[in-house]
C-alpha cells in the first residue's frame, strides 16, 4: 500500500477512514514485530505507516469537529 495523499484521505467517508486506520495499525504492529525479529527489509515503510495514521487521525478529527459544529 503506497503512502496516502491528503486529498485522497479527505475524499473518504469517516467509516472508510476508520477501516483504513485499523488496517494501518495492523500493518504497524506487523512491521514492529518484523523489526524485533530482524526480518524487516523496508525500514522506510515504518515511517510511512506512522505518517498515514497521523494523516487519517487528523482528517477524522476535522470531520468530527465540522459535523458537531453544524
């Protein structure tokens, strides 16, 4: 899964974002496990996943604030 673009994230519904977030957290767990066992090959993916998680959380927060303000 390539790094997400913020425009793509903003187009998604909150349910889709929560699904993506769950998948990214699973991937992050697996990457941490691979790193601990010395099997991690693509070390830059750890950083990408962490940033994608932050990007999704930011957009979810924005969407919930605009929904509650309306």
